[in-house]
C-alpha cells in the first residue's frame, strides 16, 4: 500500500527539515511526501531543492484548509497521513500503520497516540489512548491529534474537501464527517511526535476554542437530556481540570 503524507507549512523551515527527515527514516519504500507552502520567506523553497523526492507547491493560499485541499488533490497513494511541519514520525510508524489496516478489515481511519515533545526534541509527555467517540467529538471534546491520523485516501472523494470556512477546526469537522459514514478506530501505538512550542496552535491563541460552537450547532442534533445536563458538563469539567493541571505542567517544560 502506498502512503501519501501531506504537510502544510508557512515560515517553519527549521522545523520542516526534521519533519521531512522523519518521513525518510521510515524504511518504507512506497511513499510520497507532499508539502504545501503558503509562500514562505524564510528559505523554505531552497530547502525543498535539497530533497528531490518531495512534491511541493509554494504560493499564497486562503488558509490552512485551502492548503490541505491542495495537498489531498495531489495524493496518489492508498493511505493518507497528515504531518504538521513542526511534528515528526517515530521510526517504524509506517510499517505499524500498514499492519493495523491489514488487521482491521472494514476500518477506514485509524489514529494513534502522540509523544509530546518540546523544541529540543525532549519527550515531556504522551497522550492517552481514547476510543473513538463520535458524540463526544461533536460536543466539542476532540481526542484525535492530526499527526497521528491515517486514513484510506479514497475517502476524500466521497466526503469532500476540508471546509475552508473553518480556520482552526477544519480537521475536527473532517473527523466528524468521516465518522458519520465510515468506521474509525483508535490504536494503542505512538504514531507521532507532537511538538509543543510558542508558535504551535495548542500553545498559542488556541483559535479552535472559538469555532467549536459552530461545529456543535452544525452536528449536535437530537440532544438527549442526559447529554445536555450530565455528559456535556462532565466532559467540560474534565477538560477544564486537564487544562489547569496537566497541560499547564507540560507547558512549563517547553
């Protein structure tokens, strides 16, 4: 099975090199790495020339969702993977992904755990395995980290492109759309190293929090009394505690 990795980037040359090298270290022959650059001014184009295996575009875009759509339109593989320009894959990830798909007939998308690393590549934590819970994600509590996601690439032909109207939750919107139509499964394996640094979305302004109500309004239909008065408040409390205690502790290590 051919694996297609798509990376979108803008002025992250130093991080991007590590991402590219981590793909090359996979010891997996049948792959392609597509990089969509939003018109960087930090020497990213020159970096591309050092890696002739890359497929790349460097031009202005309408945001991250637009850039990702350009990438998936270039995909020729059987399996799609999304690697952020500041994240990396642990060695052996691709072979493990193939094993998981072969051992799970009927599964269209899998996602694993992430090592949380700082910009010095030190592991400062690791995400837990969370079984896929579509209703929970629709409520706004997403346990899926994009660089640990792999899915059958032909899904995009059926569910469509990423929603360019969303700036920070276009990935969550896609996982919901896929979950409404296909089988999704979590695996207890580390598929990526997710870098926490001052410029990352998880550490910075966290714009996704402003868009979650949009997804709830769109997808959270037929609410039960239990969901509204018990389950939603329960998840909200757990999220608040995580942010105040565990995540705050991780940020002190970046």
